């Protein structure tokens, strides 16, 4: 008997009809002889509605209470999917994240899974039940509920699949799989049959919304291949965790980027550490970083943050900048990142030249550049992001298999 | 420093504005130097909306999953009230029922509190925090969430007040207090300043919706006086747990009553036990019971159940009736109960005569009668309930203090 872990996102459980469709899909796999663990997200826009409710009460909700609030969305969908399975005559039980043994650190709103105690899950599976787990949440050491951040249900699913040594981990969403670029921007984008963990990680971190980066990372650490596919069709999806022969696999983009520049920093050893350590402590995710060449002992440091983090982090960044003696802080909220991703990149320095050439031909100015072994990312102005993605998709001939 | 336990019902937290009003009220009591524990119900119609969602998926939801579903309503309001307190600059923390140490038995949907572990609550109070507790819920021994049934947040509040030896327990609702009769039916009904536990218990069990009977019972067991008052005004409420000098204190009514008659039961010892024991096991609350005089070894037994329980219990009752050899089962879903309640009743048999006389003058037929030491209840047809309450309010001169 195989153990299958599935995860259904918010659009897959957005109303009663979709919940019933999910239940039928789960029941069919169960009837085919599989043990089933099913992780669900909150229904449709529930999470956004709860966030809105909180913001009508306070501009800066305490993360602890925000997590308690948001965790209810997944509890509701887990209970409803379980009821739909009961209605189909299946044995099923709904578990909250804490009941499913998911322990986290105490970084409310962006918690990381610290451990999974599978005792209850294994007992329910042994009892012949389909187990429906509320995604996105776990319990801290202080026995408070913490959420795993946007897309955290993916992490719940991959974490459970790894811990339970599942035979398959399937992420159901509203897209068919991972594409060479966002099909809304590039109509000729192709669905990939496979993608390596490393490539998917770069794609996810660079804005491809299909999978949560932390979930891909977990899959990589535990070598747990993940299938991404649509809950609306029977099309084969994309298997993450299998290398493919492409040199450049896909184009990722993230249109929600803000750039912050600290001007006139003293160029002394340790200044970067003094800047970024407090930001890390404050759980502000800093991305691409560029430090200019020093002139007369003074330098500029630019970095990017998620646009959504800008408002909450700007004051804090300004205070850190003051402490460091920066002469000013410039924030530009209208930036975007575009990346080429592929395992072939590490051995072919010519790819960078081809990328920059394509951008130049399209008349797009490059503001910052960052690279990893299998990725090259450029920061550009937001208005040009669609042009850039299309130009790169053409330049690397990604419409051809 | 005094410890005050307050409870706010669904109408008191039905929207953002009401939640903010509750927070101001709580903060004022806190600023006056009290330790505060605040129990909240789900916002407005949330619980009904969740029930509706479940019933769109299955006609008979499993109680365990239903409880997980319904418990989210109180989690949401506890988080939001806490955020509103933070916005006022107060230190506050939201706790779920399980986090507040509330343990229950496993009768999902109608669970009873089995124990309260106050460790976390006391720690938060000691830390100077206002503690906002999600009402209506607790944790079973198997670590599942169970709800305490309709009005269960009252029970949470009184249970916590008793366990913490609070100096006051205040139930905030949308009415001013306990009235001599429902003011919507009897315009001249008076608000009572005080009422004894026994009287309130009879009033609550007989349909006065202002307090959950189990909550009154807990108050009585632990001798914890309970103040009922409005969250919409500063009017003094009614203190439950203080005797008053009235002979008849109030008129209660319950218009949601169904009557079930088992016709042609063999009149042998033990038949009542064989009938009611399985109903009790199935958690069907049976009320007023009347057994007719036996003729030729055959008798009829009539009893009442909540109208809402009729549909779910009728099949079960019919199967029990068949087993006992009853010739038929007659269900009448359109009945009502009207009661006079007062500690004076036990010493004044004349009250029964006055009650029946008033009913007769009003042309209302009495179907069944039941009595306790401080209560006389008659079962009548539902259409006559308002007439009956008004006639009795007049007959016992309850409009006069």
C-alpha cells in the first residue's frame, strides 16, 4: 500500500462545489488502494478577508494574534473537506496543524517547521482513515499557533511527505504545472515535464508563484520529489526533483520588488554586517544586494525587499541607517526582478551575455545584477517586466522543447 | 486588585465597531485597576453561517468535525478583540479554549467542562495581560476540540470565574438583564435586580434565552454570582445568585417544543427506563414526561424534546418504541411551554390554581403539566404562547415591583 500526500490550494477549495470535487479526487485515490494524507489551504479569499478584518481594527496587528486569526481559515476547509469525504462514505478525520504534530519556531507569520511528531497521524492512518490536515500552521514550544507564511501549506505537505516517507507528494493548484515563463505574459510558454529542485528553488525565489520556496527546499533536503498539477483537470503536471537536459529551463519574474539604497555609508569593515544583522533579526527578507565601489571611504549599499515588506520595514531600516551614519535612504517601490534559471548556466558564461543583449535590444535598462550558479537575475523598472520576460523567452528559444 | 471575568456574546462583537466598543469597555475596567479575563463568542451570525456551509456539504455532519469547524468562530473574535485592545495600548493576549486550559468530555457538540487547568491563564495575568479567551470550546482527552453547545460561552465564563475565584463574573449580552417575562411579548415586563440561582435555572431551562442553564448551574455549584447586563448601555443588570422576596419571580416560555407520544406501550416495570436510557445515551434531551393511567396493561407515554432535536431523534425514538412494543408514535412539532417560576411557589399550593385559572380565562387548553419545587410548567399549542405569557404576567401582577 502506497502513502500519498496531497495538497490542495485555496482556489481548489474555494466553494462547496470545489470541495466536493476535491473529495471525489481524494476518494478515488483512496479506493485505488492508497493511504492518503491531504493538506488543505483556506478557502479562496478567506485569508485576505481575515487580514482585511484585522487591518480595520489595527494597522499593525500583533503577529501572534494575527496567526491565531489566520489559522482558522485552514481549520474551516479541513473540516469541510472531511465532511465531504464522510458524505462519500469514506473514513476520514480532520486534524489541525498542531494535532498533526507540526511544531514550529516562534517567528509568528513566517514560522519554520522545527519538527513533526507523526504519532497521531500514523494512528489515524492505521485506523484506516484519510487524514485531512489544516495546512499553513503549527504549534510553537509555548503552545501558541504560528503560521508558515504565504504558501505555507505547500511546506506542510512536503514536510509531512518527507517525515512519513510518503511514496508521492502532489501539490494541486489552479495551474497545470511549472511553465517556462508565466503564460499570462508569454502565450507560447511551455509546461515543463520535470525540473530539478535547484532550478525550482531559483524559480520560486525569483517570483514563480507555483510553489513556496521553503517547500521546494524541504523536498530537496529530504529528496522528496513533488508533483505540481491542476485540481481542475487530469493533465499530467510537472515533477520537481528530476533533472532535465535544458540549458535554460525557464524565465522567472517578480513584479513586487522595492529597492532601498543607503547613501554615504562609511566604508569600514563590518558595516554590511551591522546593516543586515538587525534586518534579519527583524525577519525582513533582504534579497539582491549591491555595494558600490568606495570613494573617499564612503560607499552606497542597495538591496531589494518584497514590496509588501517595504512599509513595515522602512522606518526600521531608516533607524539602522542613521545608526550607521548613512547620509540618506532612498526607497523605490516600483521595481521588478527578471531571472533566467537553468542548470546549464553554471558551465556557460555566454548565457549572461545573451541575456544582457536581449535586454538591450528590447531597450530595457538594467539597474542591478545578481547571479547564482544556476540563475542570473536583473533588477529593472516594473513597467518593463512583461517586455523583459517575453524578450528572454524568445532569446533562449524556450517555446521549443 | 480584583479579578473580573467578563463574557461578550455574539451580538456584542458582531462587527468591527462593536468589537472596538467591547475593547474600550474592557480597557476602562482594566484601567480602574482590575485583572481582566474576557470570554468572547463568535461574531454575530458566524456560527450559523458555518453550520449552513456544513449542511451544504452533508445533511448529517460528524460532530467531531462540526466542532472543529464551529470553534473557529470564537478564535476569530478572540484574536480581533485582542488586536483592538492592543490598538488601545493595552497588554492583551488571545487564548483558544484549549490554551486557556479548558478540558471537556467527548460529547462533541454538547461537551461538558471536565476540568480547567489555570496555569497558562494565571501566567498571562501575572504578566500584566488582559486575557481574551475563545468561548464555547475545550479540549478532550484525545486532544480534539469539542464545543459546549449553544450558549456555551456563558459556561466558559462562569467556569473560569469559579476556577480562578474571580471577584465578579459579568455576562454582557444584547438585553439589559433578566425580565419578569420576554419584553417583546409583555411590554410591561420589569427588569429584575436580582434572581436566585434556582429561579434562574428554572427560567433558563424553560426557555429564557438570557443565560445558558449549564452556566447557571456552575454558578450555583461554585456559589459564583453572575451579573447579566447589556453591552450597549451602562444600565445596571440583574445579579443572578441573590434571593429576592418575590413569590413568583417571572414567566418563562419556550416556543420551540415538540411533543412525542408512544401509544400502547405494555405497562410493565422498567419500560420507562428502557425508553429513556437509550435516548439519554444518544444525548437526546427529554423534558416534561407524562405517563397515562394504565388500561388493560397498556399505557401511553408522552414527553417533549426541543423542536430542533425532533428531526434527528425521531427515527431513533421510533426504533426504540418498536423494540418496546408500542403500537404507534405520534409527533407534534407545534407545541410550547409556559412556566411560572419563583421560590415562593414551594410553600403556596394556591399558585397552581391561580395559574390554571388564568389559562382557562384566556381560553387556553393545557396539554401537559409538570412541576418542580419552584416552578409550574404547562404544555400548550404554540399559537397560544404569547396570550398565555401575558395572561400569567397579569395574573401574578408582575408589572408591580
